[in-house]
C-alpha cells in the first residue's frame, strides 16, 4: 500500500483515528496517480474494502483535503476531481475533452487572497483553474 509517510501522523495530530479505510482510500488515490473522481477512487479501493459506499469515499476525500494531503479541484458544474498532489499549484481544464492537468509552477495564492481581502471579501480557499483547449483538441479542430 502506497501511504504518504505523514498520513498517520496528520490524522493523529488532528485527533482522528487512523483507520484502514482512510489509509486504503488515500493509497488508492495515490496509486491512480491522476486527478480522479470519487467514483474512480471507489472502484480502485472496493476490492480491498467490501461494503464501501460512495458517501464514505466522499467524506474521506474531504477529510484528506482538509488535512492538506490531497486537493479538491472543482472543474465545472458539480464536477469534482481529487488531486493526489497536495503542494499548491494551478490546474488546466480542457473544455474540449475534459482533461485536467497540473500547470507547472506556483500560482501566487497569497496575492489573489490579499486582493480579494482588499475588496472586502472573506476567502475560504484559493483554487486556480485555467480553462481552454489542450493541444490535442486544438490540433483536432
């Protein structure tokens, strides 16, 4: 099982139990190695977790995001993907094929947050998602 070295530590530090379900769901997302949907994570983990339910998968992924171990990426009307890379970065969502990819480099979330605060807004999170068409979609017309 591919477990992030600090998963157990982060759970305990937050006063949460380290459960095989949490460990396996996190490992399933890491093993998928891409911006996965909750359904994909469930399919990957289900053989090792009989009786697993989709609400449990969502709750666990939300918990892992709150702990800073994964990123929740909203890419459109109701579409959510889960990024196994917790480090801050932007994403590109192709409006043609739906592909979601990491954008190299760091988006300055602090700059965006400060600008919003100067406008009197309270920021809960900063997500940078660029939208457009990937090279393959542009080439295919």
